[in-house]
């Protein structure tokens, strides 16, 4: 006669396996209960988020972009935030083409967009630099006046109309970039020759063979008490009326109460024979400071 099957006491291995399963189930349930409210936060407010009177989640400072400047870094400690520097060869090349073309055209026809009260040597740099960083659409060409044509794609690495600096793209003091610089006047729409040299560009060489189109050339003339620094823009080969020469520069002579000054376009070879040796761009001239490169191109 068959004997009914009798239930045996569970073995130690069975007890251990069951215990492990229970622990795993409890851990999964605990994790699910903690993660679920956070996951729901993508559709509704997390428990820790304050709500408005209408029940909607209240925007945090980060959501409103209040702390967006925290993302601005100055990895090379040159005082200019990385976001304002042109990081690719193509963007730098596009800027150089627009910058030199706009400054050169002022020799042939002054643009009405260039404020008459800011027409001096540093003013030409500021004007050409800002206009080179704009979007060059049909409206831009209409505003600038005759003589302009597309010389390169727009500079994609920096948008003058939408950036943390606005049009205050010129640094006015020494030091690496700090978030507070955007509020304490260390960036401005204005920069004279001294500020362009000391805070917005870096020394390249006194040897013209090291200069590139778009670089700046500085002189220091201490007898001019108010603005002793004079700056010229290196064109290299010109956009207008090329003659095969590669050493063209353009500059504004400066203004005074009795003389508005004028824009000049000349070859370095001609300046080498300037009647006043203090204006000759040669290494033996102590008043010639050399060639500098804008920090946004570094």
C-alpha cells in the first residue's frame, strides 16, 4: 500500500534562499518608494519644491538663469571668459576677414553707424570689432551704407546680441575673469588704446613677419598726455584695390577740438620712411611697442 507523501521540514538551504528573496523584495520596494516621487517631479512638483498660489511649481533661481554666470569660466586666466573667445580656426578666420574689411572700408566711406564722437584710433578698433561680431543680414548691410559685401560667413562662436557680456566686450582691468566682473565695471563698451593693449590683447612680436591680419600695432607717444597710446589695424593684403603687397595697415589719425582727424590706409614699407622716426614701425624705434593679438583670437 502506498504511503501518503509526508511534508518534510525545510532544509537549511531552503531557509537561506527564502530569506534572501524576502530581503531583495523589501529592498526593491523601498527603492521604488523613494525614487517614484523624484521621477514624478518631471511632470509635477517634487515634495520639496515650493508652489505658487495656483499650485504650479515655483521657478528656482537656476531655472530663471540667475546663476547662469556660474557657467562662465576663464580656463586660460586671461581675463576674458571662454564663451567670449573664438575657439575654432574657422570662427577666428571669419572674424579676421570681417574685422579687417569693415575697418578698411572706413578709409573709403565712413559708416553712419560709427558714432562721430568716437572716431579716433581706438574707436576704429571698437567699431570694426563689434560690427564683425554681428549678424550680417540685409538689414545690417542697409544700415552700414554702400561699399560692403559678404567677405566670410558670420562668426558662429560669439553672438554680440545674445551673450552674457552684451556689448560690453572690452575688459578694463587686470586679472582673471570673475563673476563679479560683470557687475563692477571691469567690462565696458568703451576701451581706449591703453585698455586695448593691456587688457584685451597679448603681445606677439616687434617683428612684422609674426603679425597676422586683424592684429593690432601699438605706438607709445608720451608727449600726447591724454591718449599716449596709438593703435593701427593690420590688414595684410587689402580687400579693396589689392596691389600684391601684404603689409597694409589702416588707422584713424585721432581727433582734437580743432581737427576731426581722418582714416588712413598705408603700407608698413611707407611708414618705415615716415618723416618723424617716432612713427616708424621698426624694432629700433623705442616708441614702437610691436604687434598684439586680440585675446578673443587666442
